[in-house]
């Protein structure tokens, strides 16, 4: 499995398990569809999110060691940095002896969600751009 697929799988699992942390799947009946009941199990999706985050950190470390920061691109590196940093704060928040103010928790949650959405939108824009380039006549490339 090449590096790009590790990144894609980690990000897809993070997206689904991250949305599952909010009770969206149960609220909108998606969890009642046969085969999707696990999406309403908060503790399972929580552990799945941590496992996918570990896979993403492995991929990120491997990519930085082999290709350096330039291999990721500034925008993706910055967005992944924000995502990892806010995710680490969220992990700390879940520890029993660690408390943050409600404002801090809200700001970290919103920043984490915004970074995840920005990464998703950037991926969609890159995919659309690649398809547009592939359809363009050869003399326009």
C-alpha cells in the first residue's frame, strides 16, 4: 500500500468517526440502517478516531522524514498542524485530571472542526482541478 492510500484511508476514517462523535448518525436515523449500527456507538467511534489519528501521525512522521516539509505543501502542512495540535488538546481534555475553561474547549473544538473541513474542501478542490486539467485539450495544458 503506497503512502497516498494510507493518508486517504486515515482521513476517511477520521472524517466518519469524527462526525460520529457528534450524535448525528443516531439523530438522523443512519445508525438504524443495517450495517451502520456501529456509528451510534460513541466509545467504539471514539477509539476508532484515536486509531485513525495514530495512523495519520505515523503517515505524517514518515512523510516528513523521507521528503521533508516541502513534500506536503505549505497549506496541507499548516492545516494538518492545526488539526494535530487541536486534536492533542482534545485528547488532553478527555483525561480525567485535566480541565480547561468552557471557552477554551469551545474554541479548540471549533478550530479542530474548521481545520478538518478546510482539509476536506481543499481535497475536493484539488480533485476538481485535476479532472478539469485532464479534460482540457493538450494545447491548453
